C-alpha cells in the first residue's frame, strides 16, 4: 500500500511540475507577443513619423495669426457719413461669437462635430467610425472632418493648394489634421467657433453667419429660431445645392437631419424635434447690399483704379464720397415715378417697365438718368445712371450721348450777346419754311414745339428774352443763321461741347447733335459761376484704410479759365430764370423751394424722342434726361414735353438739395446797365406802354403794363423810346404830357387807340391775322428785327412773297 501511495504521490508530483511548466511557457509566449507588439508599434510609430513628417512640417509652415484674415467689406459713405453701399468679393460681415445665439452653436455641433468640445482637433473615434462605414459600403460615404479641420481647410485654402501640389486626398487630410491640432493648441474653442462661423460659406454667395442670416431670413443672427439655425447648418455640407434660395425641399431635408441630431445630443426633446420637422422652411431675403446700382459700380471702379485689385480683395476701406444720400434718393424715386407716369399717358405705345422679364433680353422700355454737380468744385452730389441696374448695366451718365433739342438754345443766345446784341433785341417769330432746316423732309412749315404747349401761336416781333423764355423755334433758328453756324458752334465749344468734323447743317441749331449729361451739367454751370466751368467731376473725396491711414485724397481744383465774361453769364442767367418761370407753372407743376438763384431750360427734340431739363442754382447744377437707349426715334408719346416728364424730377432733386445747397441771389456784376424796357418794342418804356384787355364776360376794361426791367452790357442798351405805344405824327409820346388813366393834363394829348374786339370775325383759315411779310420799315430793320432770308426759299416762294410797307399809326388830335 505504501508503494502504491509512493507511486501515486510521485505521479502527482510529476504532473504538478508539468502544469507549472506549461503555465510558464504560456506566460512566456504572451510576454513575447507583448514585446513583439511593442516592437511592431514602435516600428509603426517610427514609420508613421517618418511618413507623416513632411505633412507635419507642411502644417507648421502656415501662419496661424492669419487664420482670421477674412475679406473685410469696404464701406461706401455719403458726404455726411451715411452708408451708400459696400464693396466686397465675398458677401460677408464679421461678428463676435457673443452675437451668435447658443442655439446656433448647438445646431452646429450636433450637425457637424458632436465631440467638438472633447477632441484636440482630430476626432479619432469619428475617423475609425468613418473608416468602418466606408469599408462596409465599399465607397466613401462618411467623412470625419472636425470643425477645426474645416476651418483649417477654408482659412488656408488647402483644397486649392492640394490641386496645385498634386496631393492625394489622404495627403491633404494629413496636412489638415496636423494643422487642426496646431490651431487647437493656440486658440480656445470659442475663438475657433467664431473664426469658423465668420468664414464658412452658406451658399448663394453668403459667407459667414451674419450674411447668411440676413440673406436667407432677413434678421440678425441673435434673432434666429431653432429651425432657422438648423437650416443654416444644413447648408454647410453642400452650400450650392442646399441653399434655401436654390432648393427649399432639399434644405428642409438637411434641416430635419440637423434637428434629429439635436434631439440625439439632448439639445431638443424628441417631441420638439418632430414638431419642428413638420414645418416648412420660410425665407425672407434681405441681404447685405453690394450696391446693385450704376452709382455703386462707378464708385467701385474708381476705387479699384486708385488702389488696385489686390487692395480691394483685402478690403477694410472706408470710402468717403461727395454724394448726398437725401438728394440721391429723391432723384431715384422721382425719376422712377415720372417714367411710370409717362408710360401711363394715353398714346404711349412702347414696352413698359412693369412688363419686362429677364428672358426678354435687352430691355427696351423708357429710360432715364440724372446728374447733379457742385458748380465750383465739380463734386458729384447725385448720380442716377439708369432706371434699373439689374435689368441693364449700361451707365447712361458715363456712356450715353443723346440729342439735346431746345436745351441747345442758350448757346445760340450767348453767341448773340457776345456779338453785341442784347436781351431786348427783337427777333421775328413767324412761320418758317421747313426747307431752312429740313427736319424729316423738305415740305411744310417748321414746327413750334419749343413752347411745350399743344397749340402755340406766333407772336411777331419779340425780344430775345421772350424767344428764349418760351423756346421759340423759328425765332431762334433765324437768330442762329444770322450769327452764322460757325460762330454758334465755336461758342458752344467754349462750353466743352464737341461736334463731329462734318459740314455744318442748320439743324444743329435745334439740338440734333448728341451730348452727355456731364457735358450739359458742366456747360450750364458756367452761367451761375461767373463764366467759368469746372475742370473735372469727381465723387470720391478720400479713402481711408483699416489702420486709419489716408490712402487717397481728392486734390483741390480750381475752376477753368473764363469761357465768357461775367456780364454775359449774368444776362444769360437772368434769361434762364425767365425760362424757368415760364416752364415751371401750370396745373400739377411741382412747387420749387424759395431760391432766388434757380434757373433752367427744357430740352425737347423735334421728334419728342428725347426730353431734357438742365438747370441750377448758385451752388449746384442738375441735368435729367428721359428717352430710349437703342436708337429709337419714335416719340415717347405724342407731344411728350420735357416739362411733363423730366422737369418734375429736376424740381424734386433741387428741392431735396435745398437744405445743404440752397442758392443765394447771384450778384449783378459791374459793367451792366438796368433799364425798364417795353416788351413790344424792345425800346425804353414810356408811361403809355400798356396793353389793353377787356373781360368778355363783365365787359371790364383794364390796361396792363408791358414794361419790364432788363439788363444790358454797357454799350448795348437802346437809346430810343418805345415807338409802339403812344406815337403822335411820328413823334414819341414822351414829348406829350398825359397820364396813363386818360385824364387831361394839357391842352393836347395823344391816347393810343385800343381795339374793342377782334378785327376779324369767324375763323381765320388763311392766317390773315399774322401775315408773313417783309417789313420795309427802316426803323424796324435798324432795331435788329428778324428778316425772312430769301436764300432759304425756292424761286416760287420768292415770287409769292408780298412786300408791304408797315402801316402808319392812327392817332387822333384835339382841334
């Protein structure tokens, strides 16, 4: 038994040693495997370091201080510091993270990077998950870029650089990851969120949270709802396709996915998330305005010219302009209203603005433009280059040239004054054969559209002032021809107007040549400016960069050399004041501010296709035009007069300018003589220069004075007295003593016989009340009265002319 026990005990002892030996070898192999694993990890880490070191080195090259160097908008301010618009390449406006609601941060983290507040720039768990899901799908369906990686990619343009360097996607991701880790070490999570939200594109040209918030929902970021925040975050994955402006349905799907993630992350309850997902995406776009106007484009172009394209991309400039926002808005609004009114007039038979669609191509509706300038400095106060910039980018102010019609007349009359005529010189206002000008043919009588009334009447002999005041066509053409076309053209050239190098034609006198709004503004500014114009126009006063340094300052400029003397410019100014008064009245006419220096002139073309008004006060000059752009020579509508279409725009603009640019009465310069003149004769008045009037209803008879005060340049004043009123046996009435009321003052007196009724009863189909004859009265010729030029007529017209003596005045003397 003992051997048995011994044998058994020995067996047990041997088995025990074998068990211990096996366990030892198991532990030994595990240790070997562990050591091998450590070796492999070390080798792998070493290989990883070697392989990734170039990317780590590349990531180290980027200057992290530039991470927030986004393009900053450049502000365009008016002369009072009010915003006119913004210049930017990317529609962006940088804000602080404090102005971003927590709801937006929650939506962003839920939708884009759930572990943002935990990782160091790289979400390793997310990377492993994406690798596994992509492996199962057999293609790339998941990404693992954190917000910090996206920021690195956008801030340093890694995609663009990868394309240039030929990196693979994995290589770019490696640089991106190392760069994200550097960013996380340098900046706090809140700073990274601020950089990201101010930089990321949200689609439809909106960069950054504020631009997108205004562009899609018309509100500041702090006012965004949970649903709107989710919509914005949904855009990030594919900004172009998911933009609410481009695809509302796709944006709703992306929004709902973000709302689900917000519920999963605990930012919303399941019920709240489900309720919000049922609602539609409602947009209310009110984006930051780039400008979208001819004025904006002109300013932006000038700034680029001054600073260069690179500086403009950098942005951050404050551009101080000479524009007055109040006047600018008034001109824009009144022009749109006036053009719409013209399109509603009976007889308007052209395309209308309200009917235009982009697919129609080039717009062909009625256009308009306006320009206002400071008379002395040349600073632009208001600039409207067209009716709608979004429809047509053609800048009428800068590029347009149109016939100016009767707005050319002041240059004819200026030439006359320079030829020693006076505002009281007499012209003949009578029918003129169209062969003298040949507008639209040779036949018929030249039209009289200048008075801007439907049924104008000829007035016979009238003063130069009266002829310009009401734009008498025949009288003005006769004056221009008597002066000589060359003389008139050279006078106009002194004002800066250019003419084609072709044979001069008489039609030039009725404004058939084409000029621009700047041409007309500069030319007319000479009248209130003592005979001088500005050397140039400008609208940028100064440009200041983000550091406060002045990058550009407009140089002060002096006025041009005198183009006409002060006396001539003042007389023309007084005549243009008469023109303004004549054209500013009537039913429905706008009320002008009380400004003693206001003056101006209509400019209507013979075909009523172009309407102008050019006028000024002592401080500013303004021109407004309306018509068609594309060569149409049809009337705007039959009888489209400038006082109806563009004068209201000019008046509204000048009224708006009154608070800052109110004019002062222009002082009468030395070298002028002021006399009272009879408008019937152009000679010095007598006490009998009166016009008989009888009220056909009451029978009441009255006498109205025909006298007015006129200005004469020294040496041009008339020496004689009126020979139309109160002549006795050829002797002037001043030699007789009688009163205007007809009471007897002496034993002999002469009272002009006044007609009690028209001499001709019934209709006058042959115009016998105003015969077109040549006076043989030497006195009339010596006064400069207009004379029919027989060279203008054909032979049969010469034969048909009747030469008559002027009948002598009838007078009654007491026995």
